[in-house]
């Protein structure tokens, strides 16, 4: 009887283990080598250009980031000269300027993010969040107690942030959902024991310092989709993507077979070009500390209808762009037309937008994508 009871317990344990494994496997989507619907070279049509000269002919602003709201209005930020957000109608006509540089209400010392959430335009820095209505009218603001290395708004009250946390006298980096009102951490989303997440240690002894290098320093990347209420995340030196709900529960994990790009001499020269203003000793320490490989993922972008795009580093200044559907299936490998290569692009509802340089001024240019109708509506 005792032997039979032990056998039953072992059998029951195996059944539970198998069920748990099956449940976990159901959440894992293995990315195939080739996209399910093939390679696509985007076909585009230029539909809008906004010239910074329309704002100031003598000192045109340097455009930084941009967003669009549900009405198609466009908001473009600049950080030099001064600091501002400009609102344009969907036909490109200039409507309004709001926010300025300073410490008072509706002012920021630096602008770190510009986001559209529901009926609000959210603007902020590492320690302050300001809300405006869609007409650019000041509504409210919150000065934060912590310094956050990144802030990505979920709605007007909650945001996703990367920041330093101390546990047992050890400082490490976490990614959590934060309640703006009291700054309580409501959900821990990502956490790793890896060193140098968020900052890379360079140099030795008394000459040791920390620095964040584009394409080199690993960090958490997070994007939130209002349409699917999903959070898309990764640790940028790894190639796996996590899809979670607002409670932090894992919905899908997309496992890819992407291999990190091995840094070439040209890549290292490009990286060091961004350190041109560093002291000579610091430049030598940075070059000496450059790793063998680059990060895996440059960015994540939310697309219409639950789709999302992952920008994998192909080279230091080039990307392999994979588009996934809401279930994490690898649908398309996307290539930009030659005239757009090497530029920073943001996908929109019907295509993509980018900041382009024309002689001595900046342009916001918007393109309609005409050959992916299942994703981009026109």
C-alpha cells in the first residue's frame, strides 16, 4: 500500500510538471528563420512636409521628436534653441507653441519624452511630468521624487520607468510600473543580475567612470500599446521580446535566433565619433572598453492593430526590421527604400515619419506606406 501511494505521488508530480511545462510552452513563440509572409521593401509616397522655417525664419528650431494624436494633429519638440513643443494641423499648418525652459509650472529644464495618451499630451524629463490637453493647454504636472532614466507613459497616472534600486546595499537597475501620484512601484516588469545595465563602466582604479553608449550599453526597452493594452519589452543585449499585460503577467515570449553584430573597426570609429568632445584620456578608456559585440535590439515600435516592429542592429548605423503580429508571429522582414536608409523613422497609423535635414534647417516629413494594407490604413 505504501509503495502504491508513493507511486501515485510520483505520477501526480510528473503530471503537474508536464502540465506546467505545457502551459509555459504555450506562451513561447519561436521565431522562424524566415518571415511567414516574406521580405518586403516598403513602397512609400511622400504626403506631408513641415519646414522649421515656418516657425522662425531667422532661427529655425532643431526638431527632436514627434507624435500624432487621434485627429491626425502633429506635435514636434525641439531642444535648441530654447525648448518647446509645436502643434500642427494634419495638413501641416502651424497652430500653437507650448512649454518652455525653466523650473516653473509648464516648464522643464530638459525634455526627455513627448507622448500621446488618450486625451492628453504628456511631456516630461527625468523628474517631472506635465500634462496638456489636445489644444496645448496646461492641465497639471507632477514633480517626481526619484530620477528616472526613462519614462514611458501608460496613461495619465501610471508609467513604465527604468531606475536604480538598492537591495541589501547592492545597487541594480529595474524596470517597473510606477504610480505617478505616490511613486509606488505597482509592478516589477524586468530585473536582471547583469552588471552595467543602464551604464557601462569604463577605465580602471581612480580613472573609472560610468557612461551610456548608444548601441553598446544594455538597458530595458519598453513600449505600451493603448489599442491592445499590451506592454512590449526586451533587454537590449538579448534578442527575446516579452509581451505582457498591465499586471505584468507574461502573455507571450518571442524567442529569436538573432546573432549580435560583431563590431568592426568602422563601427568602433563611428562610436568614437560620438565621443569627440571627451578628454583624450577618456576617449582612450572608452575605445579600450568597447565590447566584441553590439547590442541586439535598438528599439521597439508599436504599430496599428496590435502589430509591433523590432529594430535589430545589423550594423552600428543599420537595422534589420522585423514586424510581428499581436500573437508574436514573425510576419515580415522590412526594408526601407534607399532614399530613407540611415535615417531615424517612427511608424504612424498610415506609414512613417522622420526628421530630415535640409541645408541649414530641419524638416518633418511624413510618408504613406502603400504595400502593407493589412497593417497601415490609408
